[in-house]
C-alpha cells in the first residue's frame, strides 16, 4: 500500500499500527517459505524479515564507517542514509524486516542499555527528572486539550496529540485512541497525530542536539532536555548518543520515565470515559502489556542487576557492543520509514497544534533545567 492511493483513514491507522516502533511485530504477509527456512525455528518469520534486516544492517555498517572516518555522530549518518533509502519501505520484500528492525531490534538495544546504568547514577540525578517529567506530561496534555478546543479541532484531538507529544509519540496516540469513546473522527484524528508526531520527532532528533550545544548544557542537562522533550523512544536514543554516552544514558532513563506514565494516563482516561459512557465500548481495548512494553520492564530489571551485582567486564562490554549495533541498525530502519511528504496530508491546524505542544514541553523542560 502506498499513500498515493489515498487509502481510507481506518486503512491508514492499521498501517501505522503495524509500523509503530514500540508495538509488537505486525502480521507477516503470507508467502511460501523456502525449505532451508522451514528447518529453522520461526523459519517463516526469518524468511519474511531477513531482507529488510540485512538492508538496515548494511546501512548501519556504512554509517559506522563514515562516523569513524569523518568524526561525526554515527546516529546522524544512520538516519540520513536510511532516509535516502526510504523507497525500500514503500513496498516489496524489505518492508517487514525494516519494521522488525525499528521495533524489535530497537527494543533489544534499549533494554541492554540497562547494563550501562546503575541505581547510583539515577540517585545522583536527584528528583529533578521525575518532577520535570510528571509536570511536563500533565501540563502538555492539559495545554493540548485547551488549545485544540480553541482551534476548533475538538477535545479528542487534544487528548491524542497532547498525550502523544507528552509521553511517547505514536505509541501513546494508539494507546490513548483505544481508550477514547467511539467517534466517526477518531481514526482520522489518530492518523493525523501519528503522522505529525513522527515527523516532528525526527526533526527534533536532528535539531535538539545542536540547540543543547548552543545553550552550553552539561551532558546531564542535555540528557534531561532530550529525554524530556523528544516524542519517540528511537529518536531520543539517537539524539542522546549523538552527543555523548553520558547524555544518551541520561536521556534514555528520562524517556523511559515518560513511557511509564502512559499507564496512569490511559487508566485515568479510561475511568473518565467509562463514567461518561456507561455502555461498553466496542472494538479492541487496551491491556497492561500494550501500554507497558516488555522492553521497559527488561530495562528496569537490568538496571537493578547492574546496581546490586558486580558483573564481569567482558560481559558488560559485549552487551554494550550488541546494544550499540542494535541501536544504529534501528535508527537506520527508522530513517527508511520516514516520509516527510506525509505531513502535507494533515493540514495546517493539526500541525500548528502539535508544534505548539512540542514548543510547550520543550520550554517547560528548559525552564526546569535553568531554574534547577
């Protein structure tokens, strides 16, 4: 499916649900599996994904070579090279593997980052990240709700866009959408939100590191800024490690604090919806497994292990190398999935709303950093 065919909103929503980087692996198209793959565990899945994973891996290798020879951030090279190859994600054999790389390989890389972070490092950051994240999420959703009504976009779009910007991008939009009551515009609004926050998150990944350097933020301050403002996990990881390892570690921790807040937000919204709409909501609901991804639990478990146990240096070094390669491969796949032309489909008002929400949370986090 390509967007030149102008599919219906419900078709585009299903499409984005299959692409979203924090959801599970989408359905693999049925196709004949060659006999060598039939002999392997998950052979059909391996056959479906290996072309796209191979393409993302080759881009990751090229980005690493360019980074070593030209002394520039490997994540930026991976993103730009991936965007140059975005045609691979439009159709064909690479689509499933690119989606797999941007979801499952990303989650593996983020989970392994837990072995690089300890409780002592988190305690050293103090309560500022927690207070900043909670305030940012609450006020951004409230601001989006208020401004959306003033712009004539409705309460529902305010909840969707505010939650997506405040918490974790497209994942939050899809989870919040499942908690909203039935509405003829819900699918359209969800699609608009996913397109908008994905594009803005990619732009922020490129611009925010330069902004942090221009403001002379320390590595910890930069990590709080990037982790507290950029919408999607993948772009936070890319922007953070584009600057330094310390900034990447802090930004990942702060971002996962925001992801964890998706649970109470959806619970609260569901309670409000059930109170206003006594009848049972049709359609698919949400589950704790949907809004609290497994990789977040794995990340927390590895942080605890690294805090209370002394792990062998070769083990942590190997985990760090695997994590680095997973993240570069995932960022390359993310670039392949990025289509900046899609923003033209959403109109100026939704874009203006999401830009305003993005500016709000960025200003709030920067004020917290400067005042702190």
